[in-house]
């Protein structure tokens, strides 16, 4: 993109000029989605819009998405119609034409993948760096779930897991199946967990379920599940509790 408002489109690897896209404003930043079918454009005044790269119509005919006071757009790496928009000190997640409610955010988006946006509080990290702290706290990384994942987690709290599985089938995504498998394990629901692992071809998860059924006692199973989910503190807590209970019984 050029400051004059012209975007040059090249083919790779030949680097042949394919198209000139003329915009009637000065461009500050552009970004393409994962399959190069949509392009976000932010002008120097913070006005953001989307351009359909596959459209045969004149480039002035853009999509209906328009926002002001935008300083960054980050596309999801696994969903070509999803992206995160940073507006002043707020973040909005967008999928298609559906814009989720903005939430306060003063960080920088570093990744949008698996239905989650990772935001780094870079300003706070730099402050700590100037104070001599070389290893910043993990608390400076915030993770936001998009609506699809958030609704699935909410459904797990209100509906039977088998019903949640049917809902995921209507709009499937590997991360939804992984989250369902984890929820099923926490409920010791082997059947649903196995179904979720099969959906994402998780052979390691299926092997774990076979091994899990060899353990006797709920607490032993919960300890193994916590270890599988890399919840080391929870593993220690369970075994400490089991040991105390054994001592009290004696």
C-alpha cells in the first residue's frame, strides 16, 4: 500500500503486478485474512473498512463493515472471516458481519487463533523492563474467548454435555471439540470425551482415556486428568488431600 491511496496487488512467487486498487484516502495500515480474500484498511485518521479481494465490482463498492478510531486489525489464522479490532482502549471481535460487544483493553494483540485472542500488556512489560525486571509475569498476557467459544462454555454449564456436542456439530471447530473434551474429563464423562477426541483425531487423548479406565477410585482418576491437562497444582492438591484422608482414616 502507498500513502497516496493505491494498493498494488502482486502474484507470488513471480511478483507480477496483477491489480491496482485505488482508495480515496491516505492509507496507514493494511492486513489480509488467512486466504487473501478480504483486506482490512485503516486510513491515517483511524477509519477502518474491508475490501473484498475477489469482487469483480469497482473497488469503491466495499463491504458494510466500517469503524472509526481504529489503530489495529488482526485477522484470525484459522477463520478467514474473523478478526480483532482495536479501537482506542477497547477491543472488538468480529466474525462475518457480526460484531461482538467491545470490552476494555489497553494491550496489543499478538495472536488470534483457536477462537482465542491473546493480548500482551506491552506498556506494562516495558515499565518493568526499565525497572530491571527481565522475566515479566505471565499476568501481562490476557486471553479473550470469541463468542463461539464463550457460548459453548456457557452451554456446558447449563446443558447436558451430549446436547452441547450436538450444538457443536452445527458449527464445528477443533477448539470447540478440545474444550468439550476437557469439560467432559472434568465431569468424568468418558463417552463424550471420547467422541470429542475422535472428532479432532486426537490419538493421544484416546490412549489416555483407555489408560484412565484402568484406575480405581474417583480421586485417582481426577489426579490423572489434572496431569493430562497440565494442571500441576491441582494434581498436588488432590494427592495431598488423599494422603490426609488416608491418615485420618487410620
